[in-house]
C-alpha cells in the first residue's frame, strides 16, 4: 500500500468538496505540533508530502492523499491552537463533525498523541466527537524517541485511562518515532489490513 507514490489530491474546506466516497480511507488527527506531518511523511517515505498541509492557509483544510489504487489517506487540520479566532475554530469543528459523521468509507481515525504528554483535554474532545460519529479510532504515540522508561509508562497509563472513557477507542496503542523509524512498519500494516 505504501510502496508506490503517494500523491496529494486536494484540500477540502467544505463537505461538497470531498472526493467521491469510492474507496476506503483512514484519517490522521492530532494537536498542532504533535508530529503529524512528520509521521505522514515518514510513513509514505516522502519528505515533503505533508508539508502542504502545514503551510498557513492550508491548516484548516482536510487534505486528501491518494494511497495506492484503492485508498485515501486523510490529513485532518491540527487542533488545539488556543490563539485561533473563535469563528475559525467553530467553522472547522462543524466541518470535522460533518466529515466524521458522514463519511461512510472512513475505516479508522488515528489520533496522534505526544508520548511525552499523553492524552490531554483537547485530545479527549476529538475522541468524544469520534464516539458520537461511531468512528473507531486508534491512538498513535509520536516522538517516543524523546521519552523512555517511567515517563513513557506514565503517559501511556494516562492515555489508557482516557481511552477507557471512549467507546469508539481501539484498545491497542501504537508507539512511533518518525525520527528513528520506530513503529512505522506496524502502523503501515494496520492501515493495509483495514
Ligand atoms: P505537526 O504540526 O503535527 O504536523 O508537527 P510536525 O510534524 O511539523 O512536527 C513538529 C515538531 O516535532 C518538529 O520540530 C519535528 O521535527 C518534531 N518531531 C516530529 N516527529 C518527531 C519524532 O518522531 N521525534 C522527534 N524527536 N521529533 C519529532
């Protein structure tokens, strides 16, 4: 699935801009700066792929990538920017809700969480949206190279506690480091199996 070229298809700002729901898709969500672009780039082996979604103006778009002949990879806007103007935040929350609830072909959402911090309140807000939309989600810990041992155990424990509160949560957490390549093969295999 990840062997071939992965191509940027389009940035979507409204529901009517979504491509036809004619193939399976997975989406990636996470707080700004969690390492989402780095992870998408590392997964696909393409350095600049997810950069587009990180440039100003693109950040509120749902970015679609074509993954193999039969899948879409969807990069959701980073959340948790306190300084974003309220109308902007509300607009993207509406779009996100509509997308999650209405996209029949969405197989799983990956919620990225910084291994140093574990699940925070904003992450749980997204998890609640996913529960409401009945979209199975799986937590992917990012930047595990930055934390080991007790600190990682604590953040995992906190995250597992949070997951227990969310019926749409898939129990298994994937540990990754885009920097070191850790967990990438595991995550690719999970996506390919969906
Ligand atoms: P995004 O806003 O979620 O797309 O985050 P980025 O992918 O732009 O990453 C945010 C920052 O974290 C950048 O400085 C990255 O270099 C750094 N980063 C991302 N992934 C890793 C990782 O696996 N390990 C380390 N040590 N740093 C990372």
